[in-house]
């Protein structure tokens, strides 16, 4: 049966601001879904309050509504568009499902004659209500952990008495494990039960017997109206039960599962999906398996929507789950749809992987002082990376190299733990860096049996680690002059970076690189083709690996490289790596627009990124996608292979900018603003000299490299002082200090965590107003795309401030200074592309805080508020394809747009929520108001100074 022809217009609900537990994977799903539905000639209307995403781009849907995700907004849209036939709530995470339920309870869908597609209400209710779900599983004969539901404190106490400890408390209808907890001892139960009941919108929790140490697996399924079901991907958690799957290291395909158990699990998953309701779409099912030879299976939960794991499964297999799920929701059958990878077979197939995927989460605990850093049932990570390799070891190494936490991979970088007690403690209480600590434990000689006993991580994974350490030990016996080719090849095949191999032999990274060149050990690129090369794949989606060459009859050595280089003009766009506080989805938005603009200019576009949640790593955005770490060695090899005209670094945030110096040193052309200009803006000394020359005021400052120098500077500069390290993003390590004792403590602390860094001490302009401007410059002409005024005073990081576009109370004299300074600085830095400048305004004088000649957090916000494709224009300027004067700028905004930060403090109870110069927000929403008399503006303005922390 082909698609349902009665559907002419679909409403897609997005997931709102990024919070811990719900990140950009839903932007990826929503964008793909909107494109998929529009391909069918169906109108798409979209609601989402997040301005930083591709999903809310005007090009994505016929009508985009940047409104709060409330039933009030839904009613406004349905009144405006009576033609809407159906709503698709499965692409916007838990937020969209909960909103859809609320609208159903209020009778909104019935009132406007709108039906649900992709899921049914029954399925949402059954899977979210822990008690109903448990009863259903009992009925269909799928085993579950012993559990009971409590809707009151008293009932909870009774259940605990019956089961004994340890227990798990899981609130109903929550996301990312909010409110969930392990209770190991009686004393903690009352507090954790109360927290769980409060976290659930219906004040209900499921209390179950803890399956500590059991293995955890996930399956991603798709089902059509004809009841065809395919399993897209099996995912194994390296971490056992007890750590939220979003905080677990996960591996695809499952590594330690016997075939019989996998078949049983498969059958259970299909049975569960069929029994929760009659709908067509995607599902994610989680299971626990006992770690003994019996391999008992217990179902944990099922999510009738796309999830974080479906983004991972899509990238792992190349099978675009959200795209196909959207088509199924419209009534198509799997066998009627084309396999997006081969373009010649049907979508009714189960992908086969001839490679291994490893996902590692990325945490930001440093932003939450005093937070509990142990991992548990409540998700705490803000992003994730994925590595693809021919073996688990290679994929694990590539994932650790992608994290951007100043590690070069596992071990062999001098940064491991050496203290026995500390290692045992980090293994016992699962820590964010446990992936590295396991290696340190093996290096210390702690037996694998002991590590397994503490962590419950399967022996198979631990033996893989042991092999890596054995190889490190063996290579350490050699020098660069006598290292056998076979050993070097093995180290590269297992994912060790040149830097790590150099560390093992005590030589330079470049020496290892040169040795590889001499020995002809080069990266080859393989296609992610979903069908283990049984059919020809058409997707330009690659990962790198190393192959032992095959010697042919004529003596030449052959390796199979699947990435064929074309003779077209090429441009490389460097992605922004994992999401983290200070560098989020807004840079992915810029990268995608950069790729699309370069395509319009006739270039072949090459994207390099390692973040599985994003639109930039979708297989059909760039002409070629290299799913690789944004790590020098990988990038350099791709550039040498592809020989592009140049590289765009200013769209991928600090990740890409940090590589600019290396690119410059190796003679690789940086498109747009030069490395020298980027460095000038980062180097406070040089930048201040430039401002002095331009006669532009800036706060008095000095540079210190020790606590003693800082103390002497304080005598000259006067308190309060703003202390910050150079070359960091998101205000990392910034603090306002008000006396010498605070200054000394902070400086010592900073130099310990970032050794060798220069510290800047600025005279903090107390009570100043903060503003910022974004502009496009072609080296001769400057166009200011937007000036924003912060509602909070100067001293709160711009990412944590409510920013108002246009400004609401800056006089003409101040506005003129901002415009003049922006133009002067952009031209003096020889900017080609985007620039963001931040200002402090005191006594009507505009001081410069900093200038960043790159895409900023606010660019997508301004583009959405004014309805103009600024990144597209800026990229064409970087490529030298256009001048600023070639574009007709026509911003459209009635009233004001406010960029509102969103925080995830609820994940860290007891953490100080005070705001300061270091950024803490995980996402943002956009609010449009007609005038400053709006209640929302008044409330924001009245609270503006409440959280300022010094």
C-alpha cells in the first residue's frame, strides 16, 4: 500500500532547547524528517523554540514557528493552518511526546480534526507509565525485573521493606533518567524517593530490584503498517547496568552476545513493539542480560520514538532511521521504499556492519563545581563522539581522540593515573574518565579478574585493553631507527596515534609520521555501506583504517582505498566535534550552511566531523563526509588525500580554530580570515596594541604567568579583577575576584589545571551594560548583521545572558560607537567572513571586551530573528566568490527577539547555581515580543542581577 493520500499537511513538533538528556540528535531527526515528508509533496509546518538548530531554518519547512512548546502555541498554529491533517510527535524526543499527550488530554487534536502519525496515544501511555508497561510485559510473557509502582511516599516505603536493598527508583514520564536513582542503603531511601516522586509529572515511580552488574543492550527497530519489522542495529553497552545508557560507552554491533540470545532478544523486541499499539515508525528497546552462561534476558524499557540511540544507529549503519520512519508514518511499506545507501535495493533489509562503532559520552563536570561526578541512572553527559574502525580497539582509540580533553588516546601520553587508591576508587564509583582508568589499572599491574570484579565490564573488553597495553610495552623497547614495520602497522591498525607511538619511543610525532611515509603505512578510506559490500553503495560516507598491503605479481603493493578523488575544486569544512557547554549545536548550524553555500559556488564539499548527533554528519549534506576525529593527524591525512583549494575553520567553533596554526604551519590554505588575524584576536597583548593604535577603549589589563606576577599586577589594576586564561572557549576558568587571597587561590588553581597558560587580569567594569555585535566583512566592506544588548549586567558570560535584538536602551551615541568600533576592528583584523565583538558600556563609553573573527553562538539566533541566511553570505565571502556589497540585506523583525539561555542544573542537585563569567547553560530558546511592555521582558529584567557571582 503506498502512502496515505489523505495527508496533505503535517505538523512536526521539535524538542526545544538543548538540555542534558535531550540534545542535537533530535535536530538531526527533525531535519531529516521534514526533508523526507516534503519530498512527498506534503506541506510541513514545524514548531520548535530552539534558534540554534538547522531544524528551525526557514528552508526546512513550509512554515517554521519559533514558539514556546506549549499547547497554547499548538492551538495558535492550528487556528492559523486549518489545513493540518496530521501531527508527527516522534521526532522531538520526550518533550514532543509529553506535549502531544497534553494536547490529547485537552481534546485539541480532536477539536481541530488532526490525527497522530508515527505512534499512537496508547503506545505513549503504555511505555511511559511504568505500571501499565510492566503489566503488558507480564501479559505477553516478556521477563522484567521484580518491581512495584508507588504513587505515594508511604507506598514506596512498603515496597522497599518487601524488596530489600539495593533498589532502583524510576519516575514515570521523565527524560534522560531525571530523578532516577540507585539506593544502596536504607538511610538514603527517603530523600531519593521524594526526589523521584517530585520529578514525575504524575508523581509515580517504579521501584525495582537492582540488576547490578547485568549487561545492557539496545535494539533499534522500524515497523511499517503491514507489520514488517526490521532490526536496524544492535548496540552493546560496555558499562554494565546501573549507568544511564546516555552516559555509557556503547559499541555496535553487539560484541559479547551469543547468537541464540540475540535471536531471543530480537523476537522479544518485535513482540513488544507489536503489542504496544498499531502504528508505523521507529522504536528503541533496552534489555538487561545476566552475566553468566544462562544469559537470562529482562526487558527494561521501550521508547516509541526516535532517540539518542537512533541517531547513533543511523550514523553507525548509514541507514537513515528518521527519514524512513517518517515515510512509514505516511503509510508506505518498507519494501516500497528505496534503500538510501545502494539506491538499487529496498529499505526492507537489516544492515550488516563490517566495521565497529564506539560511542563515548562527553561530560562537562568542570562547569558544575561541587557536582557529584560519579555516573549512575541519571544522565549527566552533554554530548558524545563516535569512532569507526575495523576493530574495537581502533574504534575505541578514534573515539578517545575525538573527545577533545587533551588526551591522545588510551595511555601513552604521560597523563594516566599512577595512584593505586585513586585508580581503585575511580573504577569502583564509575567516573567519567573510567575509559582511560581501565588502561591505567592494567598498566599498574592490577589483574583483569580484579578489574572485572569491581567494574563488571565484560572480560572480552578488558582483554582488548590488555592487548593494547602489551603492544605499548613492546614498542617501548624500540627506538624510531629500529622499529619493525610490522609493529608500527599493528599499532596503527589498533588506533594508536603517531603522538602516542612517539611518546612510547621518546621521539617526535613528525619522526613517526616520516617513518610511516618511508614504510608506506598510509591511511586508506572505506565506505560506510550498511551491507558489508554485498551491493554497491552510493553514499559518500567514509572512515579511515590501515591495511597490510597485498604484493602483486609485478612487485607493486596494493591497498584498497574506496575514497576516489575527483578532479573538481574542493573545499574542506572542519566540524565542531562533540557538543559541550560553550560550543554547541549553533556551530553545527554554521557548518551545514557553510557546506551548502560552498556547493552553490560550485565546489565539491568535504566535511570532517565525529559527532553522531548532528546534521553535518548526515550522509547527504556534504559531497563527501569523513567521519573522523577532528584531530590533527586524521585531518592532515585527509587533506593530503583530497588536495582541497583550502580549509574553512571559522564555522566549527574553537575546535576548528585550534587547528588553524597547524594548517598555517604546514602551508595549507585557510579560507577566509588568515591565521595571523585569528591569533592576533586571541593574543591579548597584540590585540590591545591594535586597539590602542585604533584609539578604541578597553578595560585596563595585564598578563601574568605566576601568582606572584598576578599579585603585583593587582596593585596597579585595582579590584574587582576578571581573571581568565588565554585560548579557551565558553569562559573556561574565568572568575571575578575581589581581593588578593581570592586572586592567589584562583591563579594557583588555574595554573594547575592549564599549565603554561598565560593569565589575563582585566579591570572588571562593575555595573557596566554588556552588548555584542556580529558582522560580515570581506576585508574592505563591513555589514553588521545584528547588535544585541544583554539584560544581565557585564560579568555574566554572554552565553548565559538573555540577549535582546535589537538593543532596548542604548542611546544613539552609544550605538554609533558600537558600529564604529565594529567596523574599525573588523577591517584592522583583515576579517574575511564572520566576526563577533563583545562590549562593556559604562558612563556612555563603549569598551571592547573581546573580538572573535569566527562564527559565534549568536549567528543562528540573528539569522532566525531577521529571516536572513547570514552564514550562506559569509561563506561566499570567505571563498572569494562574493563581496559584502553583492548581497541585498533586508532584515525582517517586528518588536524584539530575546535569546534565552536554558540550564541543566536539575541534573546536579546541590550545585551552586550562581552565574558568572564561566558559561554554564546547555542550550537556548528564542522569545519574540512585540514591545518592552511585555510581561516576559519585565520579569527577565527584574531578575537580571540575582545570579551574578563574583
